[in-house]
C-alpha cells in the first residue's frame, strides 16, 4: 500500500476543477512526496499580452484508492482560448520507466485556468532509493528536434552485415532521448525493407514499435517496399502498418486512398509553429500531387514538411535534373521524378519549408535550398547510408531547430556505434530560415514557479514473490547460475539447501553475485555427458520489507553437455577477452560490443593488401589462464562480415607464436588452415570458396588429438579431417584481417567427451583357420565417460551379433573357405559410437586325404627270407605312414615301405599301412605274407650261376630298396661304388630261393650310388 502526501501551494485552482478532471486509476504503489522548486529571478521582457504560466505540486484530496501525484499548470489572464503549454521533464526518475509516460505538452482548455499533469509511478517490484520528477515550463518556441531515419532495408533484411538490432538501436535511442533532446517527430525516408517480405516487415514493426506512444512518426514507402514498378504493390506495408494503427492518434491527419498509408499526412506543433507532414509515395502519381496541393491549401497556416523516398540527388540537385542521374523514379516506371514534384507541388506552396528523402546511393548525401513561387526557402536534403559498413551502421539525421534564432542545425549520429559523422556533408546548419520569424513564446513563464518536483519513494511494499527467469552453467566442473526476476534476500539465496540437482549431485556453495539477482552454485560433482538433469530452486525470498518467499519451485530440465566458454556478448562486458593487434596498416583494431554482438570495425591488416598467407591482422582471444590447458574441444562462432576480406578463428592458441588459424577470404576466394609454431607459419590445408559478404555463417572447429575438423554452416572443409602433430592445447580467439565491419556472436567452446575405445583381441591379424575349426572372436571395450550400451561385431557390412554384457565374445562356426575382415563397434550410454581397427583372417578349405597309387603286394616266402612291402601315395603333405600287422601298429614302421628280415612262421599274416596327412587318413589293402618252413639253400644245379637286379625303388624318405634274384648261388655279396671303378663291400645275403632285398640308408649322403652283386664263394 502507498500514500501520496502533498502540500497546497498558492495560485491553486478550485477543487471542483480537479474533481471534474478524469484521473486515471493508479497502476503502481509508491510514495509521492511533493517539493516546489522556486527561482527568485524575475521574467524579463514582460509582455502583458501573453498569459503568465506557472506550475506547482498539488495535494491530492482523493479519499479512495491511491491516486497519482499531480502537478498543476496554471495561467493568468484571458481564458477564452485553449492554450498549449510545453514543459520539459527532468529529475532522476525516467519518463516511461519509473512513471507512466508524459508527453511534454499539456492543453489548458478554453474557460479553464489550470490543468493537472498526473504522475503515475510504475511499480518495478524492487526496493530502491527515492527518485524525483521535475516539470519545467518552457516557451512554445523552445528548441526541438526532428529525426530522419534513412533507408533501413539492410537492417530489416539482415543483409550486408546489418541486423534488425541496428534499426532497433536507432529507435530505442530516440525513445530514450525524446525528453532531453525534445524530439517531436520521426521521419522514415523509405525502403523500409529490402525484399518486401513478411519477415522483413515483421522486423520493421518490431523496431518502429519502440516509438509507439513515445514520439509520433511517419513512414515513406520506397521502391523496395513494393513501388519498383508502375503499380503500388504495397499490401504487406499496409498489412503491417495499417491505417488503424494511426487514425486515432492526435497527430494523424488522413490518407489519399481509403485504408492505404502509401500517401498520408500528419499534424504536429513545435517551436511555436504548426506543422503539416505530407508523406508521398515513391515517384508520386499526378493525382497524388494534386491531392497534396489540396491538403496543403486546407492548412494554410501550417508549415509543410515533405517526406518521400527520393527527391534530392547526391550532386545537390533535384533528382532527375541530369541525364547522368541513376535510380530515378521514372526509370522504375513511376510517374514523377524529383524535378516534377518540385514543379507540380513544392514550389507552388507558400508554406513549403522542408523536404527529406533517402534512396540515392553514391555518397548518400545531398542538399539543396529551393526558393518557391512566394519567395519562401525550401530546405531539401538527402541522407542514405546503406552502402556503408553494416548496411548503414545505424546513422540517422538529427535536425535541431532553434526558433528564437530562426536557425536549424543538422548532425549525423549512429546510436549503434555511438559515433558522429563530422564532415560538411553530414554536419551543417542554416540560419535565417524564414520559418520562425513570426513566432513568439506563446506565453510568459513565471520564473518564480517555472519548475516543480515530486519525489517518488519506494516504500518496499511488494506482494510478488521472486521467480527464476534464467538458468545457465559454464565451466568444467560446471558452475550453475540462477537469475531471479528481482533482487533476492542474501540469506535464503545463499543457502545451498534451497537448490537441488538430481542424479545424486548436491550443491556445496551458493554465492549471490553483485547484481543482487544472480546466484552462482557449485556442485560436488559433474553430471555425466549427455545425462538428463533437473535443477530445482525453492524457498528463496525477495528484498521487500515484508519479504515474499517463492510460491512454487522453479525447475529446469536439461541435457548436460560440458561448456568451457559461452559468450553472446549481451551487455557489453568483455570479461577475459584480450586484444592482440599484429597488423601495421590502419591500426589499431576496434573491437566493441554493439547490440549484443561483438564487432571489429577497423581495417587493420598487414603486411600488404595482396597477402594470402603470413597475414597479420588482429586477434581477440579468451585470456583466462585456465584456457591455456584446453584440449580436445569443439569451438564454434557465428560471424557476418559486411566487408570481403579475411575473417576466421584461432585455436590451440598459446601465444602469438604458437596457434592454429582458419582464415576465410571472400575477395581472394580461399579458405585456409594454418599452423604457427615458434613463429613459423605452415599451410596445412587450402581450398577455394571464401564466403558471401553480409551473410550469417557458423564456423566450427573440432580438435581431437592430432585430428582437426573444420565445418562452415555444417559443410565439411578441407575434404575432412586434417592430421597434424603440432599444437594440442590452448585457448580460442576470433580473427579479422582488413575486415572493417565484421560481427561475431554465439561463441561456444565445449570439451569433446572421451570416446569409448574398442579393439578385437582375437583372432589376431593374419591368422589362418581350417574350415572345420570354429573361430572365437574376443572384443575388448571400455567407455571412459560412461558405460557401454552395446558392442556390435561386423563382418564387412554384415552384422554378426550385438553384445550387451561383458565378456564380449562370439563363437563363429560353419565358416566357408575365404578371407574375412572383422570390425567391432562400441556404443556408449550417450550414443557415441567408435569402430575398431579391422582384424583379418583366412579360413582354408580342408586338405584332401592321401590316395594310394600302388598297393602293397602279398608274398609267399620261406622262413629266413626277407619280406618287403611298399606303397606309393600322393596328396598334400606331409604324408605320414604307419604299418600294421594283423591290425596292430608295428613299432617304428613309419616309412612308405616295410622290410622284414629273416621272417619266420610267426610273421605270416596281414600287413596294411595307413597313410595320413592334414586332410585325413587312408588305409591300404591288406597284403598277406605266407611263410613256408625253411629249406636249405637251393641245390646247385648244373646250370651256371646267375644274379639279376630285378627292382630298384626309391622309397620315403629317399631310401633305396633293391631287389634281386640269384640262381645256383648260395651267398651273395653286395658292393657299392660312386664311380664304378672303386668298389666297397656293403653286405651279404643268403639265398633261400626267394627274392633278395636290401636297403641303403647311406645313399642319402651320396650324389651318385652304384650297386653290384657277386656270388660269394
């Protein structure tokens, strides 16, 4: 609850006058204390013909509710006519922010000697110090300002480096300075949009609406707003700026065509002069000019201001007066050029005073004083800055009038850059205007009561509990920031128990920052990457005298992704950002925050304008010492360059001699990645492309180990990852080379999570398996920043299996012969996937079993003879032999032959051999050995003795088996020789009448071996 207290002052009107005045219902709570400021100075140049005006504060006598505070403006003398009184607002309270906006003008109606000015404080829901409101009466011919807004087409289209923020910066500055500069009217010179699209008109409305209820304004329609041909295609203009928006305003006059604002007029008074603003379409039709003449004749006592999109050219002549003039309305199919408008309208009007236009390029400036048919001077001027940096950079025209001196002063200022243009084309003045020569003050101010003040005191009564309007976090581990909508009480705000983060994480510390609204929270642990978290805030109180506690908990659910740096440059604070200028041409750099974006506005560069490498520009890097250790991170930033030279980023920046740099250049059509090591620059990658000036881009760099990936608006640059072993850690920065008007925003640096790892432990690369063998695949996998969700095993493009639990093994059977390549893919609980190095192996077809080309032969012998069995086998080796006697393996009988010496009756039976290789085993047919009783050596007959070599076999392993027969010989001696000259006895054999056999194992050691048999005497 609040009360308004006051004291009565002299010269008060009757109370009934205030009762009959309609006082609006209060909209705020506050305490108004009343104070009168007096001045003992007396007015000079007293003129009894003028009423005397004074202002005082008034005690409000209302007994219900809480009415506003009231000033009383009073007059003496004749009350037969209504009197408009001007006043200036001052004090520490802000008009329109601390109290409902006051216009600066009040009308004392005919028949009344006083009128109230009501001050209704706005409850800003915060406890604060007292503020005062001062009303100071000023004469009707006080100085005033008209503001001209040049073409805003690039601001609304957000092209050529411009954004709608620049447009809004203009209108916001006008609103903020309406009182101190006495801005009475705003003139938009046309080309409000660039492409006449709904999006651009939406931006235009957002910017111009800042002036609604603050300063009256008029909008000219340009060729880009739908008048680029003979037809008026202005439906969108009239949709977004309809007649209904203006028709009930006291300054609005009327329109040429029903429900169309293309041609209209406005009325206002300033400087003791009544004004008529005539807004004409681009290249107005003859019927429009006829209408303008009629409107002017309807208001013969008003000075005329003409507003149209083009009128004066940049050579200080009327547009269309030279064949060299470009962009004339008639060249677009419109009806009249500037020369025609002058002839058909302006020169004919005795009260024509001013004309404003934009449209024309070149310098974008021009001015001309014309003399009308009645000897009146018409001051005509062009202002259009769209071809400059940032689509015009927010420069506007301030035309200040000084009625007492019959003078006007023109200046050009950019609220966006806080910069003035001071050349003679943009800063000039005119005297002896002939506009204010017959104007007077309108009334005399009683300087003893020229000013009065009210003090607004906030009594701290606030029934609204605090609420949270912003959550954020930054850093690793993170620090969470909770911002309330009003200052909060320190005790409850700094109690960690009033904040909760799920997933088992607690806050160990809560600190209320200097703004009194933001609390920094430190958790005892970091959430896991991509973990869903909910932050809850409750029980925090505000700073009201009787504090209010939060009525309900505020929650924020988010997916946690670590952030090392996040900067949108919202408030002009540059924090730990540091400037490093290396260029020597056009230094220094000009890094500054403009409407929530970081701008670099200098043309600094080096070593020369032709350089495409080893370029020296300016860096703007994050100088926090902790950033020197950053590694494995993603760095992204949005930029928009209205220039066409070098722009980019640096990363892994340690010092001016060690870093990586991405440099994009539109004019020279290249994109390059450089490494600077020890002051030596190396080009790592390059391609053509550059960028489109005036367009928005997002540049992203990901640095992981020795891999660098760069994308521009999501498109991969340099054909993929660039591998380099240079710099692995360091901070980030922004880069500009000869780019005068480049903007950066949305800087983000996030650590790249540690990826899961996966390898195939078995089989090892190059292993060969037989077809009959199963293959056991073993995968090793780990997730450093989480847990493993799945391991997938692939053979080429074929998914073999998906494993969710360790150990990650797979038994692969029934493989066909061939070569196989395996890869394993691990997916962690955050969805990140990594693929292993491949592992290759071979499955060989099974070897064929041995085959026998010669089976062993049966034999019948006498006891005491030698028996020999042999086979011939073929097939993949190695071949292994095992002889069996009656199915029982014979120890040591592992050759392709079996030689039995001095066989006996017990040796008779079945002999077989099994031949084995990796493909299997094959058994021979049985060979039967029959042994007869022993006989004496054969009887020597009368025939001659004979010896015959009947067989020579080279048996495995390369052992010779020799067979011979003997007749009429009892004992046979075997000799060997290597040259058939020198013979050496080797063995003797006894002849039982059966074939004789011998082997010669030593033959392996001889390159040549000869045998002979001789009867032994």
